[in-house]
C-alpha cells in the first residue's frame, strides 16, 4: 500500500505540493488516516515531473521521505505545472529498493499505483510477462506488481495506438479480472501523458482504496489535485467514485467515466 498525489495547473514549487499542505504526502508518510494493511509509508518515496523538453523525469529514493537530506533543496528550487508523487509502504515479496519505488516512467508517461495484487508473482506476473515485447520487458528493473502493471499498460497502448489511455486502462483492468480468481487486488493508479492526469479508483474482490480530487482548494489557486487522502481540510475535496476513472486536464472540468 502507498499514498499518492498529483497536481496539474499553474507551475508551483515542489514544496507547495509535496511538503506544505497540512496533510501532505510528507505527513502521510508517518500519519496516514485511511491507509489499509499498514501504519506507515516509510519504504521509500518518489516524485515525477516533465522537463522543459517534455520528457518525464522521476526522482526516487528507498529512504523514508523525512530521511532524504536532498529533498528540502530540491523542493525549494524545482518548479513545474505537473507533479506526481508517492510515499511507499512495501508489501510482502516486494523488497525496499530504489528500483521498486514509483513513479515509473517511459519516454512519455509517468505512472504510480496504490494497492497490491495478492499472490501476484505466482498468479499474474507470468501472464503479464508473456504479453510483453522484449523492449518493454527489458525496461523492468524491479519486481513490484506496480511496475508490471505499468509495463502491461505500455504494451496495451502500443497494441492499440488509437485507443488512448482511457481505453488502455479499461483493458488493463479487464485483463486483470480474467487473470485473478479469488485473490484480492487493490488497483488505484494515476498515470499522465504530460497533458492530462488519469486516476482510477478500482479493486477486484476487495473494496477500493480511498481517492479524492479538488479543483477549488485555496492552497492551489487555479490548480487541480488528486490524492489518496485530502491534503487540506477544505470542503471542496470530493471522493472519486469506486470503479471510476477520473480525467483532469487544463481549462476543463474534471471528467468521470465508469470502468
């Protein structure tokens, strides 16, 4: 299990997104309110953004977020219009390692996942691996269900270049439903192509993890935010309905699609 957050809007410093909110991801690393199956998110953290040439970039660490001496300087000086971040709580069989820490990225996308798939390495990983072309399989550096979900999503996007991310996310969950029998799967994901944010609240044989969004929080003027837990006490935060995909883009209201 993990805690996630994403921001899209006018460019802001990383610290405004990651550190300063009253219930920021930084605070959620030791004081989450709605985390299932864990009490801390101390098994690493990461954040991602897009460089001026529109290439996704990620900073990840296997340290607890409060233990990284580089973070205060980075958070003060890095500014971007899009942020994606995670604080990690590792599940059994997925060791604490930088390679297992999100966000994961390719040449276009940033991806993170909150949840787990029970018995993933025995029941699901072999089937996903069999689907992947060598180029995508070779990019996998860790062993988490999260990174394999991203690899599968990349493969689906490659197989159907016209369908886009909403169709690929739906197909990903449909494939997982075929692979999974009785085991629980918690499947909240956030993925971005650098233009829009796509956030799914989903689960199989289990209730969905928490996920919220806001377009009106005064801490983020003209910005839109998605988070596993509300970052502030503002009343404008809304829950993403279970088994729905939220799409956020600049200058348009949020869109909700049933999965």
